[in-house]
C-alpha cells in the first residue's frame, strides 16, 4: 500500500515553456501532498505544501507564480513550472501524507527529472 | 531556521560490519525523525521512523534518538553491498502537516 506515482518521469523542454508534473496517490487519499526539489549532490528542499481544496503554502524563496500547484482531488496534485529556464533543471519529487500527526509517514513518488535547454 | 546536519561522507564500511550514521537537528521542538535511503537518480524510500527517546529496531536497522542532545542515529548491522546508498535524515517539527526538513545525506559505501 501507500503508492505514489509521478508523471512524467523525465522531461526535456525548451527555455520559456511550461511543464506540468502530476503526483497521484494510487491506493490512499492524501489530504496533504508535498513538493520537493533536489539539485545534484544536494538534499531535498521542500518547495510547497499542497492541501486539497485550498491554496498551496510555499516555502520562503519559492516563487508561487512560477511554480503553480493545484490539488484538485484527494489523489492528485499538479506542479506546473511556468516559463522554465535552465536553472529550473532539477529532480522534482512529490510526497503524500496519510494523515497530519507527527508520526504520519510521507510516501515519496519516483520523481520527475526536468531538463530545460 | 530549521537545520538538519549530517556528515556527507563517504563512509566506507566492510561487508558484514556495522554502519553507523549520525544526524543532529537544531529545532528542539522536533517531534518525529525519519531515515530514508536514496539510490542515485531515485527518490527516497523510507527505512524507519522514531519519535521516542531510546532505540527502535527493525530487522538489521536500529534507530536511536536522544532528544536532549538533539541527536538521532541509524545503525545497520551485517552491512551488505546493496546497502550502499545515500542515507537521508529527515525531521518533522509539527504544527500541522508540515513538510520534512532533510539533511544533505551521508553517502555510505559497503565494501565487499
């Protein structure tokens, strides 16, 4: 149980285009999903917290107008990187949480590798 | 500013020995602590979590937590080459469904 999928697994795009990444919880409903970004040889950095039916909460330094998050249902959250530039090239990973307690585990998706040319 | 510190390594351990991975955190109010394993190019996979002081064992893995020292560790017994990966320490500080704060990870190499 607790499987999280992401689509696409990798994407290459031209500078200036927008890219949408989907995160789905396959066998459970996730009130909350998280979006992380990981640059090479760096740790995961939380970008935003996505709550079903409400606006996402962004971490300091993350541009909400550039990284659009939509959590339309309890099983789907999307991250759209708008007007992507080469510096946005990274490994984007989502996670879904079963609950909101301190021991509720986050289950990670397989990640999406974005390369912006 | 919540910080989670790990020695980046690489930490080299002979096959069959015990690997010891350490992590310190800055937020004294942190409630839960997670260890994830990440292979190169893959997303993290959960090994175990701990939230009470002391030891917690799961198979070959033992997590140890000392909240007074703000220190959490992971022991891997009978290390196998397949354990070679980067181990990420992650801390949850509560206050709702907040995301995790990750350390930079320790690169572990198990030498056959």
